[in-house]
C-alpha cells in the first residue's frame, strides 16, 4: 500500500492523533528541521517523512527506492504499523503512537558486500547508544537483532531490527522500539517498553532524533574504514553490550536443526561463536537464539 502522510489522518478515533493525550503525534516539521541536511549543513539524512498508518515501513521504503523515489538517507516513520515484520516473518504490532516504527535507506558505498551483514548489528549498537543517551535506559543487545531492557529484574525485549536489500547498492534497515506500551498492552510475556523500564523520558521526538544521530555517527565511521568491524570499533562495542555472550544458549537453525552451547565470541563476520559440549567452536551466522537459564531463575527468550 502507499503510505499516508501525517496530514492524511481522518477524524475517527482510530486515526485521530489526539485520541490518546498520553501519546502525542510526532512533530514531522521539527524532525525535518533538526535532522535533514541542506545546502549549508552536511549529514546523512536527506528526507524525513511521517505517515499516520501503513503496513510496513520497510516494505514501503524498499518499494520507494526501487521506483527511484527515495534517496540515500531517506527516513520513513509510521505512527502505526499493521503489518510490521521482524525476523522469520514475525509480526510487530503495537497501539498507534505507542512506539517508534521507522526505516532508513543506507548505501554502504565503498564497503565490500560481504561486510554488509554488519549493518543490523551496527543499527543495534547505535539504537542502544541513543536510548541510553535520550531515555536513560540501559539497553542490552541480544544477538543478532533484539534490544533488551530490564523490567522488574527481568530482561524484556523492547525493540528489534530488520535489514533488507534494496537493489544492488542499498539496504533498508527497519527499527521498532516500544516506548509507552503499558503492561496490559504487551503482545507477548517477553516484551517490554521504555516506560516500564523506568525511562527518564518517553518523548518520542527526542528519542528518535538521538537514535538517528547515533546511527548516522556509527554508519559514517564504519563506512569510512570500508566496513572494517575492528577498525571502526563496531565489533568490540557490540560485544561489550551483548547480553548473549557468556550465556548458555540454543541456536535454532534453518531446517529444524539446533545447536546448544556457551556463546563465547563474535567473529569478524558478525557471527556468534558457540562452544559446544563436544568441545567444538561453532560459528552461527543465522538463526533464532534462545537464552537458556538455570532452573528456577528468571530469564528470557
């Protein structure tokens, strides 16, 4: 579907931006003014667009790029998604204006394609950094693309990242963050929100600006060294903030296979290295990771 702009909301309660006064709409004009580069200012972000509701910002931005209607640095934000996607085609849904659901178009010029797999991890580092700066919430990374916060002493998923190719030279990175979801609105037991984690602010404009600036800084630094994860500091920074490392995990792999072991490292390709009971160091490049926990203690999936 074609995304609707922020001026297209109709008057019913579902789409009225002031139907929930605790969840004001994003200020698209102020976001553009703060983020978009112009003739006198350099920067990554070329356009910032807010739509009232769409299926998936990732799908929309991939389609816009394919039609030549989105340039590098385009940002598409939805106040509500009804068909948002995570890894393994999982659905990501939330009440209108309760979170940040956005996609960005990046062109890793000068970076070998084999290093593009670092982009979701880079987005995770940038988002976690931005949430810490803006909301004062410690955010951990669950390999490969989940964002975790602590709610009542238990790790909860507060966000996720999905990267998709957009033609031969670009990648669309989608980021979803639960901001003001209340306990009775959580879609699954393992979910959380910044509000439930005690955020210092839930102002979505402030949080979004900070996350996008952090993403710009990390992307430009990574791209400037040809995507080298060591030289850019990305590999070490991701490892330092990764809640998966040092834990017993189960990797559920394509083809109904699984591997269990201790997550001991992140290799130069961004793969998670597991030390199995058989003494094998097994790198995992794709799969669903389950954090295993001792019997009787709180944990997560």
